[in-house]
C-alpha cells in the first residue's frame, strides 16, 4: 500500500530555508572556495556583510533518467562533401569560434550566465569555520549563563531597609506635613489674631468679648491637637534606592596582534600576517560576544597603533621581539583583567631577531604572557629557522596553549590556521 504524506503546516518567513541548506550542502566545495577568496580583500573588522558566490551554470546541471531508443533501428545520417576520415580541419578565422574575441557581433545564439547568490554573515562564518574549535580551552564566563549587573533606577516606596534613603524620606515627610497642616495652621493663625483682639476688648470692659474668649481658646486648642496628630514620619514617606538588573556581555575576548615591521618584513610577508590575523578574528567572533583588538608593531621598540599603521607603515632597522611582549603584558595588566577577559595572542614574524633577545622572549612567554592567555599562536612567514624559532620550539613541549607554524605563501595560511585550531581528534 502506497502512502503519500503532505505537510500542510504554515511555513515561516524563511520558508525556503530547507532548499537553501540542501543547495549549500551540494555545492559545498565551490562555496568554500568563494569564501576563502573573499578573505583576501577584507579588513580585520570587516564582518558586516556576507559574500556573493558565483557558480557556473554548467555546474548546476542535474542527472536525469530517460528511455533509450531500444531495439534495432536503421538510421541515415547526413554526410558531407568536403571531408573524409583523417582530414585535418583548419582553425576558424576571426571570431568564428577561434576564441580571439575579434570579428563582428552576431544577433544569434544565447549565453549562459553564472548563478549568483549571497551568503549571509552567519552562513559565511559557518562555512568557513564549520570544523574548527578552540583547542584545550574553557572560556571565562560562558555566554550560555548571562551575567547581570545592578544599576540604580531612581527610588521606590518599597524596598530593603538597608536601601533606605534618609534624606529623600525626610524630604517627603516635610512635604506631606506641610500639605496636610497648611489649612489648619492658617485657621489657627486667624483664631489667635481674633483671640488677641477679643481679649483686648474684654480688658476694656466689654462683656460680649469676655464671653467669646473661652470658645476661641477651645477652638485653638482643638486645632493644635489636630496638628499634633500629624505623624512626623509616615510609611508613605519612606523612599528606597531602586536597583535593576541589566544584562552585560559575559563572554568577551581581546585579541593581541603582534607583528615585526623591521626592514626584513616586506609587503608580501605583511600580507601573509594580515591574512592570519583576519582568520583569527573571524574565528573568535563565533565564540565571543565582544572582542577588542590590540595592534602592537615592533622593530627595536614596540608601539600600540591602529590597524592602518599596523599593516601599512614602513620601518627600517633591527629587530627586538621582546619589546612587543613586554608591551603586551603592560596592556593586559592595565586594561584586560584575565578574570574578566579571554586573552588571545597572535604573533607574526619572519623569525629574524637580535640573537641575545630570543632567550628573553621565551622567558617572557613562559612566565609573563602564557599564564594570562587562553591561546598564543606564532606564525613565521619565512622558511629559514633562526634562533627565535629554536627558542619558541622549546615551549611547544610544555605549553598546550602555545602553537607555532610556518606559512611562506598565501595558499598556506588557511591550512596552517586550520591546523592550529582543528577540533581534537579531527582530521583537518
């Protein structure tokens, strides 16, 4: 028995999402190639857009099943009067299929445009980092458990006694007493003035005035008693400091980009470094809500700069790598507490360094930098192994959150990055 199930549930806004996901799975390799090429022309913070992917129309053809001719058939094919088997055909002249792009245009024939579709920012990053992970790490303040911070939000009539605001409470009590007793005090002042006049008249021998003194005294006493019953501080006068919970980002990271800008680092090597820094930044945005970037460039001295100067300013002279590590530690101590920030370091260099400084670099990393970092990656953009590479190689044996690789051309950056951040047990 054949059953056909039809899903008639109302589709949401993204009703074609299933078809889109199947399409992306089918052309996964071509989409990955487009995403890798897109990285070349981007700045580190340029993540506000996705990417357009072009797929040749010929690659979108689908296999089909059809019936063959079958049986035995006799067919007569048209022949020709110019060629026989074995003849060599001359290349067409002009633009008639010669591929030279010359000749007159034709009003016949049709062309096939490439299929173009746009990847969203989320899809772009999903494709790029689908099989990568932060190795051997546990994030500080995981994002799945949002953190809330208390902020003042004025005053309220209910609250904890410890939050009582005495000045505001007394100010309210004074206002309440003035408002409630204003009429009685005005009437009391009028009666007291009348009583003074009446007593003066009674002292002059006016009998009616003498009889009016006692009622006035009783009215005044009643008013004073009424004013005395107004409470000095009433529960409605109390004001408490109000505090509300405001969610704050819990998963935040800072990425330190350290790069040698001495005379031996030409534009090609700087471009390799930039590609690696971009990949790391893109990767971290998938794991953290807030990311700061600190650019530190160095030759014989280190300096914190903006992105433009970091990649494009030219310097000459020697190289002292330890100056960048010292500055990185100073910035961490001043602005990025390891208890609140996940700290990542990425260093790019051609490996050239003053020979007396490489040992100090290893000591700085061991005792100062690595204890504060979640991960530190060193990428050498030159093939020759010098004393800095030798010193750093000693750290890989004892520090799991330190890694080093070589990348001497653009095609090696992505494989090196995947090797540094591959999931444990994955064959990347």
